[in-house]
C-alpha cells in the first residue's frame, strides 16, 4: 500500500485561486469521509509561488494511513488576466477564433468526434447570434417608432442594437458563463498559433517541477492529475520531461497520470495541434508511465468515447490500452436528488471529477489521490468498491 504520495494537480481554464482550491478540496474531503467511513485532514497552504501552491494531507482507516503532498501547478493568473479584456476585444477575437476553427475544419472534426462537445464549443456563438438578432429587431422597432429617417435613423438603430446586445450579454452571462467560454476558445486559438509564450513558459516550469520531484525519489507514488484543458497541459509537461530525459520515468517512484473531463482533442484535432499529437503519443509509448483517463457521458465539456492518442471513437472501455480508458457515470457518484438538481448544470457535472462522491463508485477523486492503494489497483474497472470494507478498512488482498 501507498504510505507517501505526491499529487500534482493541473486544472483547466479556471481562474480559481489556491485558497479557493483548498476550500473546495476540504469540502470534498468531508464527502470522502462520509462515503468511505475514513478520516482525512488537510493542512493550510504550506508553500505558494506564482507557479505552484501546496498543502499536506493525512488520510487513514482502521488498517492503513497515507500522507499526501497536494501541489497545484498554477496558471490561474493567466486565465484571470484574460477575463479582464474588454467586451469589444472579446467579441473581435472570438470572431477570429470561430473563423479559424471553421475554415480549417476543426469544428466539423469536433462534431465527428463528439457532437456534445461541439455543441458546447459553438453554444456561446449561437447565443451571441440570438442576442444580436433580437437586438436588431428591437432597434428596428424603436427606430420606426422614433420617426427618424435617413442617416440619423441608421445611427440610432446601430447604437440601440449594440447597447441592447451588450445589456443582454451582461444580464445573462452570470448564469451562462458565456464570457468565460469565449475566453477559453480565444486562448485555445492563440495557444495553438504560438501567440501565448507565457503559457509555453509555464508548461516548461510545470515540467521542471515534475522532473525535480521524480528525481528526489522520496515518495511511493507520484500522480499527475489533469482536468479539462489542464489534461493537455499535463501531457505536454510530461512529454517535455521525456524529451529532456528519456529515462526519467524509470528514475524514481512510479509516475502516474490521471486525466479526467479531458479536452485533449480540442488541440489535437486542430491542424496546428501536431505537438499535442506527438506529446500524447510519446507519453502513451512510455510503458513505465501509468495513464488512466476517465470519461463520462453526462460530461458534455469533454470528449466522451474518444481515444486521446488515436483520436478515434472507442465503442467501449479500453481496459489495457495506452491510456486505460474508463467510462463512468456521474449519476453513480452523487446522490439522486443532487443529480436531478444539477442535471443541466453542465459545469457542475464537469467538476464532479474533482469532488468527493456521495456514493461509493468506480471513480472517486479523493480515493485515487488520498487513499492507500496503488494507482493501478484503484483505477482498475471496479475502482475501490470491492477493495474497501464498510468500516473504511482495506480488504485483504
């Protein structure tokens, strides 16, 4: 069993700070304790920089105890910086992004790979089109009622249409998160076209931090977690370590990768995504690295039933592939009432991969990152359901 583990967490396109991350993590631990009848305690943040932030954790049951260093590899500052751009700038760059992804066929490849994710990608654009059409109709009606004609009528109509559209976006965005979705798309285009050097630098720093920890060799297991867009960053960082030192995965403790709610094909299906296609292939071919990817049908903000390496549709779980693809159900993780309440809250379902479960299920984020079982055992098809007894102890192997 694992007595000491180091977890690297790379989140998606999310401006959440380490303090908020720790707060969310502690709520998850409370569910973890109730569901599995175990105990867990997380410290305050013990180390923080612009690149990473970490805290310590102790988890234990009747016949096991595990110490975990949980380290968040940060790029929330870059996401927060994007959120500060003006709306006109956002709309302009969004239009460029839509043209780019449509002209080179990427959007159509999204539909072929997973139509739900394609729908998520185009949803903010459709929303803007609807807002724009509604604003134009209102502007036309008000212009006719005003009695203006000629140039003044045109100017009046344009001003009313723009102001109305901006008001609709501002009014509806707190619920729709449209600005954030547009910023996500803009970032993806810029990053693919080499226009985000600060993110390239950040991935290099992530890679250095992981390599340093592997070489230190003072834990039983290292787990690199990549969620959503962070899954692509995690794979890119490990691939750069392999390029720098082809033997690094054999140097120290087992290196494991957990990708959940992953959007790796978002980059790989783009013509400019060759480096990501090469990165996933390099990591998959490195046999000492254990890689498991969990996918859920209820998570529309990911590529369900798509192999992140071959980019082909998979008809079932790939139990022994590279990576091991595990298909799980979100409704098996949370209680029925909560699932019914959040059924169409797609962001909430997307983040269940990083939260504690209300029910024992094949996938449990806290059990994988904080529990005592080795990565290969806890990410087996049945997960920990048959491996933990009712009192939180590990069953005899």
